């Protein structure tokens, strides 16, 4: 709406790197969605994650890939206007580095 930001989906993941920071090998320790927020009359529904792949506490080798995925639906309802958007965020770590998608 007019270029303004009304909702933030924030994924926090704790990592222990076995070599170069930001690259595999890595172990994903824990994650949460603290910092996720919406400005009224927007609100989040169905928040999920972070979901670690291959799992929390699992060591991922140098040639492997680790990821964490979170999602939710941002809603708006005011004076008969309805707005819904599904949002996801994914952290991906491999031997070349990391990215957020």
C-alpha cells in the first residue's frame, strides 16, 4: 500500500559454523520468529517456523546444504476492504556461502 511497510516476518536462527563463518560445515542450533510484527489494522496469522532442514542439531558437512524456512499470512481488514498476502523467508547455507530468499 503506497510503498509503506506494515508487516515484518523476521526469522532468527542460531548457527555453529565448523569452518568459515557463513558457509558449511554448519549445525543449526535453534530458531524463533521474535521481531515479527505488524502495524494495526494488519495482523499475522498462521505463523510457522523456523523449520530447519535437515533438522535442529544436525551437523551438515562441507558439501551439504542447510536451510531454515518460516512463513505466515499477513491480513488486513478495514471498512469492508480485505487484504491477504502469504509471506515466506528462507535461509540457505552451502559451501559457497549463505543467502536469504
